[in-house]
C-alpha cells in the first residue's frame, strides 16, 4: 500500500511539473486621459474605419480587450503601469466624477498602479478622485506598494482608501490555474517628479521590491510575480536599453515580469534581464502590449510578444464611445462654456505640425517657442508684462498637428496641474531677479542642456549669447531682451527683471541654491526687491477687479495667442504663422573676444 501511494505521489509530481499553463497579458502605460485618441480632436472617428489618421482612443481599446476576453477568457490579465490620468481636459472633472477609473473597469482592466501624474492635483485630491470613482461603480484594483503615510492630515483620504483595500500593497490572483502575485511601485525619477504629494512619502523602490517579492514567494507561495513599475527605461542608442527597471531586475532577481511605464519608451520586443521579462508600450495609447507566456515546471517562457497598434483599422466600441461623448458634454457645461468655448468648435488652424521636443533624438521643438511666445503675449496684454518667460519641456505634453485646432487640442499641450483657484492648469507666477541672477539661471540651462528631455528650458523674451568654451557656469556673455534692452549681468547690477513661469517650474527656481549644492544662488523677489517668502503669493492676477487672484493658465494663453493671428483664407479661423514650423534657438554660441 505504501509503495502504491509513493508511486502515486511521484506520478502526481511529474504531472504537476510537466503541466503547461498559458497566460495572456494585455498592458498599457502612460495613457494620460487620452480618451479620444491622439491627433486633432475633430479628426477622431472611432466608429468608422479607414477614414482618419488618429491613433489610440478608449473606444478602440475596448474593442481590443473585448476580443481578447472572448478568445482567452480566464487566461487574460489586463494591466496598467500608471499615469492613466492627466493629459486632456477630461481630467478637470475627475475629482467630482472619477469617470476614468470607472471606464477602465468597464472596458476590462484588472489591476493598475499609480504613476507620478496621478498626484498632479495633490494627494488629497487623488483621494477624492478615487473615492468618487468607487461611489459611482466598480474600479480596477489599485496596487501601490511604496506609499509611506504620515501622521498629518494631508494624506488621510488616500490612507482611508488604503485601509479599506481600495488600494493594496499587493494582490494574489488565480488565472488558468496559475497563482499570480502582483505589486506596484514608483521609481526614483518618478518620485522626484511629484511636487505636491506631501505629507505622503514613498519608500525606496529596491527595498519595496525585495520586501514584496519575499512575501509573495515565501508566504503567498505564488507561481508568478508581476511588477507594475512606474520607473521605466531608455534606449542606449546601440540597440539595447538602460534605466531603473533594468537595474531593478538585476538587484531583485525573482521578479518574473515587469510591466513598465513613466519614460514613454516603446519596446517592440520584450527585454530580458536574467529571468525577468520587461515590456513597455510607449505612451498615449498608441499601442497595447500583448505578452503571451507559457508557465511550465516553474519556468516562464515567452510564446509571443508584440504591440497592437491602436489605429482606425480597429472599430471602436459604441457603448464606450457614447459614454465618452456624454462626458464631453459635461466638460462643455462645467468647464468650457463659462469661458465662451466649446469642446469641438475650432479656434484656429495650422497648415503644419507644431512639434514638441523629442527625448529619444534629443531634439528641441518649435512648440517650446510657441508656448513661450503665447505666455508672453498673454501676460503682456492682461497682467502687466514680463521680461522673460521660462518654459520646461516636461510640462509641454503634446504637439499641435495639422488641421483645425479646438480648445481641447490647445489644452492637451499644457495640460498639467491645478491652481489654488481649484481650476485646471498650473497658475502663472511672476518674480523679479537681478541681471546676474538671470545670467545664473541661463548658465544652469546651458550646463544641464539636453534637448527634448523634461528638464530642458525654453526662454521667450530674451536672446542669450554664450561662449561654449567658457568656464563652468561662466559661459553667458550677453542677454538681450526682445525690446533691445541689454541686461546688466554684472554682480553689482541692481536693476530687477521680471520672470514669469508656471507654479511647477517656479518651485524649482525657488530651490536652485539647494539643488545646485550652493553653487548658484537665486533669490526670487517682488517688484521692490524684497525676497519672496511664499511663492504662491507671486501668482499673477488676470482680473484685479474681482476679489481674490484670478489665475492665468498656460493653456488659456495658447487660446488667446491663437486668436491674435490673422485669418488669411477668410474661413473664420486664425492661422498659425509659419515661423513655428521649425525650432528657433535663442541661445546663440559666440567666440569670446
């Protein structure tokens, strides 16, 4: 009898080790509220095929997921690696409606993690967004492993969701007989990009990964570990990749699959580091990743990996499209109508693409010129003017593509942030600095110059002449304002110059000394030369006749600037001047005389 039992156990072991189990993972990252696709708003026609060049859109995504569910049933997992919010005007209604999380659940998402841009409105407002969504229906399970809550009230709404299990540090799910552990985290760079999370903190990504891998393996006894990582990687220019997710896979070797995000990099083939498979789709729902694996004998083998291009070959789901159209009407009513605007009514047109910078090719883009000029026009006309406008590549989120331009298109260019007026968009702020401080700011821009990357700075209103062979932080020779005024860049110069930027960039300018380890000291001042204590007090007031501060926003500056152009063909739409077809660098290299 014992011999028969032993044979049975051995046979059972062989059957278990030899069993092959399939899993299909659909994954996205950095969708940034692109519910209506990427491209001119008026060109997007998801219910018909072969008639537009737009890509993405949740109606098309719904069709892809529905088909995969039909074919794979319990073998399918649908995952997102963060930054599903923030990027279109739909985000303005999220604190009240939580619409996008409900929509993601409706179209089939199982698990999502939080990216840095989920925190753009602050930790408490993120709590409101998720709470609103849970009040209106089911949402995907949120998995966020690195949150570090404080004893202060500023993160209690999010902590309440954590305590209720709406947000979990990890989950265990069974699919096709596989026991799968899933956790999610924010990488180092992503955490640095979060400006308004306090008092919430974030644990170190490597320590978090080691902690939850150990729990999932030793306590939960899962077969497979999947990390939703808002950390990312970059191409190395030699056919390979480098970055935080690859480093993590080397340090924490027991992660089977990393669904990556944050860096907006597309990996047409999966990346393998040791046993770890790493994938990322790019951004804005241009693509959906499809990873099919075979699990056998404790090993994961990739059967197939490819990106599904989300274009107009895919007919959109009508039910999802109708839900988005209804939300669009709510945006009109609550956000745009009070401004005399409509979501789908053109405000201008362009006969060429106005392109933002390219971080892969390390190229600056004319959209940086356009935004800077727009803000200068807006501030000069309505808020007392400015000498210099500062814009960073990282807050420029999209290009404007050929064709009619709607308010929704303009918003997507400068779509980040929230003001103290509880209205969408980072508020514009004005501080004063000496000519020497302005020179130091320009020196920093030259020192950290990497076109196309988030930290690359565009300056409007001034031309900078510099010597590339100059010493460290000593290259700038002249700064000339757009009206021909020569800036006094000497250390003894006392004249003050006005600098306008948004609240996000201003938060960095206010901490330049600390960030430069004391090498550069810039003290933001008011018009009388007094140091500014609270930078929020530097917000520009665009209507002093009303109580409080009527904040100005960059996206409204774009609309105002577009309206100032000439209607050359008489169709009632102002046309973007051709000078914005190419990047115009106002940093001019010279030889020292």
